[in-house]
């Protein structure tokens, strides 16, 4: 998997800024069910946010690393506070044009 350049990452951060988190990681942490749901969501959206709740057993960075290991071809764009921004290019019709 090719990593994102700094310019691409900055572009994705700007696109993700107005988005609301679609998923929450709670006290069970990153489970296979959560990873599967996020992978399914990335089939229709290329960019999404995930919120890690205070009661979660992992930090946002740890959750992002676990998700990156479980969801194929996904990039962690940013981890800021308890929010994770995730990106996966759509294989057929990319909606987001990266610089």
C-alpha cells in the first residue's frame, strides 16, 4: 500500500474538517465487527471520521493503528484528540482527487 504524501494528507484533512464522526469506538475497543462496519462504510465513502470515546480501553492512536491493520488499503490521515480521520480510495470511481 502506497503511503500518502504530505500534500495529499493536508488536502484530505481540509476535506475532513466539516465532517461529523460516523462511528464511535467504545468500551469494547476495536473489534472485528467495528472494523468490518468501517470497511463497509469505506465502500461508499472515501473519507470518514471515527470518534474514540473516553471509556474506550485504547487511545485514539492505538485504535487507528488497530484499524489500519484490520481494514485493507486504508490510510490513517490524522489522529487529533479522540478523533480519527480515515481514507480509502474507491477502486472504480475515486470521488476525491488527490493533488
